[in-house]
C-alpha cells in the first residue's frame, strides 16, 4: 500500500497517509488538484491532479518547482542502544577552567553527538561521544597536572 505525503493549504508537509485517506482528504477539500503530493518511487513532488490523469509524474526537470524535499524516513534505533552522553557540559567546564586547546576539541566532538544521533548515524554518535569523553579527560588531567606543578613551583620559590 502506498504511503502519500501532501502539502496542506498552509504550506506544511503532512503524511504519510494511505490511498483511502488521501481520497478522503480530496473529497473533504483538504487536498486540491493543485496540491503537491509525493510517494516513494516518485522523482519529485507533483500536483495531485497529475497523478489522477493516468499519465506518469513529470520528470524532475519538468516537475513543479517547490521548496519541499523528499520526506525523510526515521531510522529505527537498534535494540538495546540508547543515546550516548554528549559530555557538552563537562567539555565547556574543562575548557573554561583547565585546558583551552583540548577543551575546544572536546566541545567540537560533543556538539556532533546530537546531530549524528538525529540523522540516524548511531555508530557515529557513539564515536563522537567517546571522543568528547577522551578529550574532556585529557583536558582535565592536563589542567590538574598544570595546577599541581604551579603550586609546587610557588611553594619552592616561596621557601627560598
């Protein structure tokens, strides 16, 4: 059964709906002959009326110029996998208080976790999360060692 997407009167993409639901929308006036529609296998969005004439949809170069992209299908999260921690807060804190260069690398890695997860790149999100954690820890320990060395130097200089 085909799953249709359509553009409503306010210009918002709606769907998916099956063939029967699309016919009901047409009968109720929510989808007009000039409304843009799309289903899997179609190269681009076309007017609803062009799908009813028996003629095939227009090729992409002749299709109605529209700002709507092909609807994205949400990839299912693999069983047992949860969204990894981004370590964004920790990355920002170590950047401010410990070690700026490595903290920036941690922030960049942390910022990639959510976008990769949303795009369905679950393995990429996990890699970015691991990288953010690694650079956060490196930054923290470099800052800690630097602080200890600083206080030792001050203590030794103060004794003499």
